[in-house]
C-alpha cells in the first residue's frame, strides 16, 4: 500500500486532515476494500491506546517547587564570593593544564618516533642483503 | 469564538504572570505553576513511566521556567515551551538511564511505578472487567515503552496529550512531515508488537 495514503489515514484518525481531503479519501475508501480494512485496523489500535489519565499533581506541588527554588538559591548564595572565584579559577586552570599536557604528549610522541630504532622489517631486509652479498663473495 | 477568547486571555495571563515572576514575584510564579502543573506532571509521567521521577522532572521544568523567566521570548503559548523543556528533559533522562543500565527501557512494569497511579477508569461492572482492562493497559504500556524514544515522544504528544502535528513539530523542533512519519512508524511498531503478543 502507498505510504502516503497510509499516512493520510493516520492524519484522518488524528483529525488532522482538511475537509476537502477527507472527502477525497472517503471516495477512495468506498472503492478500496483493503484501504477500509487498513483504516479499521489503525483505528482499532488508535482507540486501544486509550488509557487512564495519570494522577493529577499533588495539591502542594507549587509549594514544593517554591521550596526547591529557595533551597537552590540558598545553596548558590551560601558560597562566598571568594570561593566562587576560586572555583572558577580552578576550572580554567584545569582546562589550561589539560591543553598543555595534551600538546606535550604529542611533542613527546613525535620525539620518540624520531629516535626509534629501525623496525623489525627493516632489520630483516638489511640482514637478507648482507647474507646474499656474503654468499656472492663466497661463490666468487 | 468564546474558546478562542478564553485561550487568548490565558496566553496573556501566562506572559503577564511570567513577567511578574521575573521580577521576583513568587505568588505570580506559583499561580503559573498551579495552572500548568497537571499537564506537565502528566506528560512527564507518561514519558518516564513512573510517578516519583515525573514529579521530580516536573519540578525541574518549573525551576527552569523561573530561571529563564526574564530572558524568555514572549511569543506563542507558554505551555509549548513547558512541553518542549519537559519532553527534552525526560528524553535525556531516559537516554542516560539506557546508557547506565545498558538494557532496553522498561519492557515490563517500570521501575518505581505505582499501579495506583494507573488504575483504569471504571468502565463497567465487576472485577473481571477491571482486571482485563488493567492487563490490556499493561500490555499497551509495555509496547509503548519499547518504542524508540523519538517515536514514543510523538505518540504520547499526539495520542495522550491530544496535540496537533503543528504543535508537536514546534515542541520537538522538527518538521510536520517528521511528526507524521514518526507517528506512523510508532503505530506500525505497536501493531507488530500486538500481533507478536497475540
């Protein structure tokens, strides 16, 4: 079935389809039994989703929100200004240190790579070349 | 017409109270909370699946409103902003929970869920009917809880909160086409879950 028509069916169930489109869809539904079955199936599923409403908010909900608001404001205000500055400075310092250490690690890695001994493959080929040169000399 | 006028005056009142709250008027702020608390708590409860978490999340949403009161752009409906913050907050919480547990979000009864909060309304006579309704609703909840988060949010906003595609698009900051697509995929997944469960 055409996806666009299926989605039109959903819109119809949700009451989202303009009147003119509802009329056109109804004409189509009259002619197409499969489409009618599909609409019935979707409709049953849509109605089956009907469930009980969640319980309402407790009567003192607004008071709880205000309490929490006051508590959060107090906890922020209870930090002395100097302490807040110190905390901010520590965060900035931490970030700067992280960047410095990160860069240093990259430089160090590059230095290690430059100083590294030849790889196993390079040693192997060097040995192979020297052995074959020795053999050639022995033959001569 | 009357409805439109009432809606318009609610909108005006909201922004007026928010302006007062921004100046430190806690009574105005409390009135705002009281006006929107049921919708926000309800939405959080549906998204998170448990009462305690929902109350905590809703409180956090209102605290954010208070802190942003002065800077908030006074445009449209305030509840759209509240829904946006509530949805994002709950989805982030669910994502974090997923990472921590490394398990899919509650596929059976959610942690800390209180069955009393989800008692079905009395639809007819007898405890058998009530039991059947509760079981059916439990299955539906499990299927909704197993949906990907973006589909779950759209489904809840559309089906349970009764919002229009346009409003959902505003809240989730996506296009109407994306709302349509996510809702359709959510319905398909629920259908599959239902077929698999029967």
